[in-house]
């Protein structure tokens, strides 16, 4: 259980990086298209997965190919939890800023806990963790909504994108956990690599259909930053984080995994504060404390 908890928290720390990546680039009109960053991130993920499978890197030998049914499952999961989710999130951050979409995504633990509760676990045992998490979300919303609501011209469109992103990842988390538990013969690294291949192919098609022209991308002054962010997000925040999350999903219940996703919100906000160059306010700091207490209360309830 401890290994699963540590793996889930580490995945959250890596995932939090992708919330600030769109802010490090000029997005929208006159800048990179949302599809460019999404496709770049997942193309790197696909290349890393292919290299691990084909080259037999140390520690990753004897990795087998998926069956046709497993390949279709990986393709469907990749659309939900990777390409679709992140494209919608980038659009949300472009239109509504970082904080409010981050908070909306931060409600994922509540939905997963409600939808994936183990049968033997009493609701009364879950209430403290749920209450602390919800209180943290409300406190953070009150502290950041007023400051971010006027930043984007299309704020409410961004909120709609964030809600759709929420639905995608909630569905992915529940279905992914259930699929891995039904297939214990599938190694967490194998599954991450299969997801990577499916996501990489989808990213390539996405860029060919809706991405910017390669000559336009090559002519931009910040192309090196764009390439570095794609590499960091594709390798660390996707391939490695997916392996860690699969380890957590195989060892923990879906409801406990859902609470661990709170760490993604905490890290995303901390990275955002660091990028802005200021410390969180007292209310924002208090919200992070409530998030952390919610995680600890949930872990205790699942023992």
C-alpha cells in the first residue's frame, strides 16, 4: 500500500508540471495552437514508449506486444486520459487562466471517490477526507477566482473546456483502474508503453489535421522552449508519470487513487506560484493544508 501511495503522489507531482507549460508559451492568436503543445507532448510520449519496447533498454527487457483487444483498449484509454483530456485542459488554461481550471480538475478526487468506493468501506469513514478536500477547494476558489476571472476574454468558455476535461479524466481513472485489476498479467510498464504508442499515433494525426505548419513552428523565436517543454512533458509528465500511476492503480482502490490526485492540484498551484514569482496568500496556503489533510484522512480510512 505504501508503494502505491508514494507512486501516486509522485505521479501527481509530475502531472502538475503540465498546468504551467501553456503559460510558458504564447498560446492562441499569434502563438502556438493548443493542438501544437498537445501533439508535441504526446508525440514524445509515443517515441519514448516505442524506444523502450523496440530497443530493450536495461530494466525493460522482454516487453511483449499487446493483443488486438488490448490495443483497442489502449487506444480508447489514450483518447480519454491523454489526448482528449490535455487538449481540453490547454484550451481551458488559454481561456480562463491557470487557477480556476486547476481547481475544477482538483474536484476529480471527489467524483472518483463517489463513483469508485469499495463495497466494504462505510460512507462515514470517507466523510472526513471528503469534507477536508471540499473545504480546501472552496477556500482556494474564494482566494483565486476574483483575481483570475478577468484575465481571459473567454472565461466561461474556458470553464466549459475544464469541465469537459474533468469528465474525460474521471472516466479514464475509473476505467483504467478497473481494466488493470481485471488484467493482473499486464505489467504497469507494458501498459504505459501501449498507451504511449496509441497516444503518439493519435497526436500525430491530431497535428496533421489541426496543427500549425512545420515551417511556422521552426521560424518562431521560442521554438527551443517549445521543444524542451514537449520533451519534459512527454517523458516525465506522461511516460514516467503513467508508469507510477499504473503502479498505484494496481495496488490501491479507485477511491484512494482519486484522493491521491489531489496532489496534482497542489503541485500545479505551487508551480504556478513559482512561475508568477510570489508566495501563496494565507488563504491559498490554508487550502493546500486542507488538501493534504484530506489525503491523510482518506489514507487512514482505507487501512
